[in-house]
C-alpha cells in the first residue's frame, strides 16, 4: 500500500512509521521534509503535495498544533492557531485528499484523550479534538467509494511525559509503540467511523 504519514518525524509519527513497518510504500511528509514538504495549514501546499504524490491508498495525520493556557490567559491566538492547524489542517487533508485517494482507501486522523478527560489549561485542546472527531465521524458516513475515516485518540505518550506530564496529574502515560499499533489497526483493518482510544 502507498501510505502518506503527515508528521512522520514527530513523537507520534515515528511510532506510526515503526508500526507500519517495511511492507508498505511510506510517504513521510511534514513542513521541514526535504523529500515531501507539506504544510497542512495551507490548502495550496496540500494541493501541490497531492499533485506530486498522485494516487494513494491511505493517509495518516499525526500533526497539529494546540494552544495550552488556563482560562484566564486564553487568547484569540491560542484558538486561531489550533483551529488553523489541528482542525482545519486535518479537514483540508481529507477534503482535498478525497480526490486523490483510491477507492477503498482510508484516512486516519488524530485527536487526543482530552476529548474525554479535562485538565488545567486544556480547554482549547478538548474543544478542537472534539471537533476533529465530529468532522471525521460525519465524513465517514458521507464520503462513499468504500473510503474509511477513523480517528486515533492517544493518551499522553511516555515520550512526551517529561515535557507535558505535569499537566496530566494521575495519568498513566502510554508507550508510543502501543499508540503506533492503534494507527496500524485503523489503516490495515476494516473499521470505519471509529474513534480508537489509544491508552
Ligand atoms: N505526544 C503526545 O503525547 C500526544 C498525545 C495525544 C495527542 N497527540 C497529538 O498527536 C499529534 C502529534 O503530536 P506529537 O507530540 O507527535 O507532535 P511533534 O512531536 O511536535 O511532531 C509534530 C509532527 O508534525 C509535523 N507538523 C507540524 N505542523 C505541521 C504542519 N502544519 N504541516 C505538516 N506537518 C506538520 C512536524 O514536522 P515539521 O515541524 O517538519 O512540520 C512533526 O513531524 C498532535 O495532533 C497532538 O495533539 C500527541
């Protein structure tokens, strides 16, 4: 299969690449990639990317900025940045990518456990992650052509705990390798319109 991984160089993305292994043709995309540059906040960049890549079988997104700030310090910028990147970046990859994906292909997006648990400074993340899931599930119902759309919702990765762990008191960080397997299940399995809680 020809599989695009957006954010392949990141903490989550590296684990997705490892889980998918060597049996597939992986297209590893991100803003700083020399081979496959892509900025998912820019529809022009996305169109150019798909025109270069051509038809593909699966697209996985493990990218998207989120603003973290307590309620009293939340600014328009926190919302705007998160909306443009994590929500509209993933929306644009699907709405533009649907014209390039093969019939029977799949899109796998990323939300996060903050859809279900609420932490200090996590208002934007909880809101945007829920919007990502709403978009994915409604699109799965409508898209047709045998195309599947799923979301993986990871808990805090062990690899991210040194930086982010203090925001998640009482949480059990999840090994990145385990999270990678949920993406593999979404890409290689048959499920559709599902949120896979990767904890
Ligand atoms: N880490 C966790 O514990 C955790 C838990 C739950 C959910 N998540 C979610 O998982 C996703 C990835 O998180 P992460 O921790 O792996 O982040 P990360 O380590 O910062 O990696 C982000 C990846 O995305 C790429 N990227 C960022 N902005 C992009 C853009 N506009 N267009 C294309 N590529 C872009 C980055 O490469 P370039 O800089 O080269 O573009 C990098 O490859 C995020 O949505 C995050 O909310 C993470």
